[in-house]
C-alpha cells in the first residue's frame, strides 16, 4: 500500500466563551457562513488533535467502554482516537455572526482549541435515514433521536 501525505488546513478553531463553546473562523473563511443562519442544524467537521499522536498505534479492535464484554472494530465506534482523527458532530445552530466569523452551536463534543476543518449545512433529506439499524450493544439510554440542550440566551 502506498502512503500519500495529504495536507488539511483548518478553517478555524473551537473556542470557549462565557456562553459555551463556539467555532471561530479565520478571516478568509468568515463570509462562508452567509446563509447558514437559515438552517436549524449543521455538521461541524473537526480534527481530534488531542489524539493525533496515537495515529500509528490505534487498535483496530477494542473493548467498548459503554458496552461491557463487547469488542468492535474502530470503524464501528465514534471514538476520537482513530488512524486519522477526523470527527464530525451535528449541532443545533444557536447563532451565526458572519462579521466576527462565529458559529454558536448548542453543544459540541470537541475540546477548546480543536481545529475545525469544515462546516456543512444539515439537510434533512440527505443526512438522516428513516429505517436504520444498529447493534444491540449501542446503549438504549442514548435514545433514538438527539436530545437538544434547552435553548440558552447568548
């Protein structure tokens, strides 16, 4: 297998603000937020930089901390520790400030200073599946649908 190096340039970073986590975009990308305020949700694609040193030592099969006694392949998990720590999170959009280059999500499961690679609008017709299946070891308390955090005042 030949190895090719790819360069990925972040468009911004996750930052902590008094109101919670925000996505702060670099100047050249701020106008790219135009129109996003019309969507209720978006997909934030981010680089799990806190785990990138594990790239060459990621086990391809592991014990699942949330499913005792179950082993699964890394690609059957949402672990941040991956051969390429590319992660994505669907978030509810609380606010968009194009001039400041800020996206305010309701929640984002990435650490402060996490590089953000891309933001994509959530399309209900493309990004959800009516009839899906998942293994029994996926915890039932996670529910069927994402449960949003009550709206905050920003």
